[in-house]
C-alpha cells in the first residue's frame, strides 16, 4: 500500500464523506473531512469563505491542509475541487493511496441538487461541464477508481478494502 493514508477524491456528490465514514468504521481508522476541518479552522462555512475571501483563498487552505497529512494513518475525504491546484497532484500522491469515487453526471447532480451549501454546484449543465473538465484530473491522480453508482456503502467499502490490500 502506498503512503499511509487513504485519500478519497471525486466530484461533489460522489460519496467521499459517506464512504469515508463507513470505511473509517470498518477499518477503525480516524476519518478527516477536509471541508469540515477547514470550516472548523476558519470558524465559518465553505460558502462564506468563497463569498468573503474567494475561491483562491479556499484553494490555498486546501493545499496547506494536505501538507499536514504526510506520515499520518487516516482516511481523508477531499473537496471535489482539490485538483484545481496543480501542486496538489504530487501532494496527494505523496500522502497515500488515492481512490477516485465516480458515478454518472446525472446521478451525482441528483444526489446534491437539493442541497445549498456548495458554491460551485451551479445548474445541471454547468455541473456537467465542470465534471467533464475535471474527470481527466481525477483519473490522472487516482491509484484506483471505484464506481458508486447504484451501490450500497458496504459493497463500496469492501471493494476499497480489497484494492488496498490486493
Ligand atoms: C468543491 C467541492 C466541495 C467544497 C467546495 C468546492 C468543488 O466539496 O470543497 O464547495 O470545487 O467541487 P464536496 O466535493 O465535498 O462537495
């Protein structure tokens, strides 16, 4: 297994946080949700950070946080845009096994469309455009790719377990 951490990447709605929590229960490892950690540190919501300080500031916080994970032994859910910074590709590769969770665009959008806390969600067309632009980035960064389409968490967790131990 590469590095010590398990790092989940993928678009908004791909299940990074839910799968991360389920995996954490199965493996008994701590789980860290980068968005929640950033919100706690900044004392405000992601939407607020985007609105007040801008996306670039947020991306800087993501990069700084990633640098802290080297040598740790945790499960990390990244934010969907973590690869918007080129330097983060190497950081991810250095800290652990990178797993790309994917599902069809319509399914991803269906999962999140009623939620209001994602500043970059947009309408369905812009969401699909963003996904198309990011898909090669996720594929480039990933050591493994796992579908979350019409699958239950225990099945996904089992597949991840097999991949990291295989
Ligand atoms: C973002 C995804 C969000 C969060 C922020 C930006 C993105 O995380 O980091 O709103 O650029 O796709 P989730 O993927 O957990 O929704």
